[in-house]
C-alpha cells in the first residue's frame, strides 16, 4: 500500500477533518465529502481505504451519526498479577470518527492498517446488531 498520492484527495481528507473539528458531524456534508474522497482512493487502487470510506459513509447515512467506538488495544500481557480492572467508557461519535480519519492519513503504517481493519469489523458487527 502506498500513501494518498492525489493532492486533491489529501486536501479533501484535511477538509473533512477540519470540518469535523469545527462543526462536529454534519451528516450531509460528511457523506458527500467521503463519497468524493472514495472516488480518488479507488482511482489510486487503495481497496482497504475504499472499503473503510464506503462503510463509514453508509453508516453515517443509515444512522445519521457515527456510532463506532475506537478499537480497543489488545493487552500486551494477560497474566493475573498485571491485570487491572478498568472500566472504560466507549468513545464513539466525533472523537472516534476523527481517529478513523487520522488512520486514513497514514494508512500505510502497519498498526494503522490493522486498526482500519478493526473498524471494518466493527461496522459489520454494528450493522448486524442494529
């Protein structure tokens, strides 16, 4: 995989991130921008990115919000002595969407690629449950 090479795609992704930070999730604008971004990504031959973008705008279209939590990090050690009981509030909505967009910026990074795949899985699970 290679990073986004199309300058228009890079600028559009930056615009989507700016709009999200300034205005929150404005569904119509977000959906239209993501659809446009996807055309650039498809032209560049980036199937993982194309899929996660499509699932993102379909989710926002269907639910009029972003209901996917940031994927959890897998615990490094799982022995009883080091296990802490943590109650974490799931982060969804604007913060999770902003994180997803940041993963798209550097989708060639192996960790980001794995997390993008986690988002794809989460979209599928959410759709099945709702």
